C-alpha cells in the first residue's frame, strides 16, 4: 500500500456547489477538488477530515456508523438544507484514531452525535460524488494552538500508510467582515507568505507556521484562526515532506485570494 499525501484545502463558502452563481465563481476550486482522487494514485480506505467547523475541548473523533448532516450555514436557499451526502462513517477506524491521539498524550474522546458539517460534505461531494467513501472527522481543539494541532497531525501520520487520506479543510483567507475589495491586499499578502513558508525546508517551515501570527496581514485574514488550524494538522502529518500548491485563485467574491496545498 502506498503512503498517501495529506492536504490543506480551501473549501469555499457555504453550500456553494448547489448555488449556480457561487459555483460559477468557484469553478477552479471545484475542478481542483474533483482532481484530487486522481492525484492521490490509489483509492483510499477512508477519508479523515479535520474541518474548521467543528471544535471541542478535546480532539473529538466522529464515531457514528451513519453520520447525520449538519447544515451549519445561515440565510441560504431552502434547497441547500436538504442536501444529503450519505457516506458511511468509520467507527472502527475512529476507535483506532482515538487510541493514536491518546497515545500521543493529547486529550480525545469518541463522539457519536456529530455529523458531517459543510467543511466536510461540500468538498467530499466534489471529490467523491458517489458518497461511497468511508468518511469521518476529528475536531479542532478550542484555542487553536498551532503546536497542539501539529502534534495531532504527527499522531495521525501512521494512518497514511494504511490507506487513510488526511484532509485539513478550512480556508487560507477567512474574515467574514472583510470580503470583496477590502480582502484583496491582505489576502494576497498572506497567501504569498503562506506559499513561501510552506516551500521552506522542513525545520524552517514548521517554525514559520508555528509563528504564523507574525505573517503579513495575519490577523486581517484570520481574525479567528478556525479555518487556518486544519493546516497545522495536515502539515504535522507530513512534516518532513514537500509541499505543492494544488489550487490558487484570485479575485474571488471581488477580491479574495485563496489556495490549497498538498504535502507528500
């Protein structure tokens, strides 16, 4: 079995693939997500998603056999609250993952209630539209500590050799108060820094990402870093391997620059 890469993806806004105008705006993102299964080189046994839309006091692990849908967005058309991405969960894998996390000295628990949030089901609907890929999530931990989330990624790294695709799902720019033209300069500057930091040799890269708050326009782009924290885990799971940018788009919603990255 080949070692799978990990990803940090920008997942777009709300249920955008089911809204024609937003889908047209984000067509390059749709194409990048749809291309991921072909890039990987093998069909995964399961996908483990770390979404910017689920956080807990611990690193909670989704344990349901048939996770429900979580429509965690507001003021969208009625039909977007009827989307059904009926992928199976992975309870046995979830138990193994909780063991790996606990073995690394990190707090964890199994969660039988959480369902697929839109940071998970939106990209998965483009990556694996048949909803036939076992899928489960691990939460972020409150506070978004970069070192703690990178340690989570290191704990999850052995799964890559067992056919589990690890995906951190967030956004490289996420400031809901500054979309449109006001996002242009800060998102460009932060994206340039992020791409450069991830291209550094492993030791320098880790140090740069741990110190992300000192990047240009860091807090303008991530007033709260829930959508950046999945990057820490994805990088931690492939800390010694090269990064490549697999999606890059400018002018989104009138100004946003966003990117996605693959590790390994």
